[in-house]
C-alpha cells in the first residue's frame, strides 16, 4: 500500500496514525517532494473513478494564480487539469491511498482509510 501525504496536513497525519494503529504495511510518498507524473495521476484517477477537478484543491494560492475556478470541467480540458496537478502537486487533494489490490481512496476520513485495509 502507498499513501501520498503532505506531513504538514492534519488529515494525512491522522491517516498515517490509523494505518499504524492497524498494523498496516505501507510506504509513504511525500508527493510535494516527489510529485506524481501525468501517467501516475491518470492511473490514480481511473482507480478512484474521479476526474482531475474532483481531486483539485481550489483553495490553494496556485489555483487562484492559474484561474482554475474558471477552467472548463469536461473531457476536452481533462488533460490540462492533469498537467496542472503534475506541475503543481500542492493542488492534489490528500491523502491518497492505493492498496495492493488496486483499491484507491482519498483518505480524508477514518472510514475511507479503513476501506483499504485487508
């Protein structure tokens, strides 16, 4: 299992604590230091069943700078969104957990984190 985290994020710290309490084996990816590629984001989005705008943090300063709130949210603009997430990983919602079986969640709640445990 892999978890994408920002150590400064309380939701990330809570998710890691829960995984630790459950004795889960996982690797940590500090995605701000080791940003996901476009291909990795496409894969994670497919597993999540979400679109890139669904995992974009629009409250980030860079989102305002890029004008993301005005970007179209449709198939023609999908790749543009993914490229923005890859270029500016602070825009990516967190934590994202990918289980060994391919199950992937945005682990913002204890229930979501528990859903990837064996």
